[in-house]
C-alpha cells in the first residue's frame, strides 16, 4: 500500500497524515490515519466500500418505480453493517 503521506503541524505537535486505499471484494476500502508517531493514532477513519456503493442509488433510481429499488439495492450487494458506522 503506497499511500499519500503529508505532515501537519498543530498545537506544537507534528502530525503525519496518511491516506491509502486497497481494492476489496466489494469495492475500494480506504484508510485515513493522523498520528504524531506515538502508540495510538490521533485520528483513524475507515471508509468501507458499501457506503460508497450506497451513494450511487440516488443516480440509479431517477425515473424508476419504487418496486425497482429492491432489485437495484440487491444488485449492489450492500452490507448495512458497514454503512451503519
């Protein structure tokens, strides 16, 4: 994983900002870590593929009937446990 790495200085502390992503089975799995080099990171965010796949439904369902939404959501293979975070 070769991510984008930058340095941020705030409150007399120097942080390293790392953005990286990897191809998962359902799409792109992204990580964001902000750390000062200590034991635990200052901030850690994980963007799951199901959340990004769910945002597409707004564009897919324009002009279709409500009954088509069930089939469309089933074809996207969304894991609601990932979206609920």
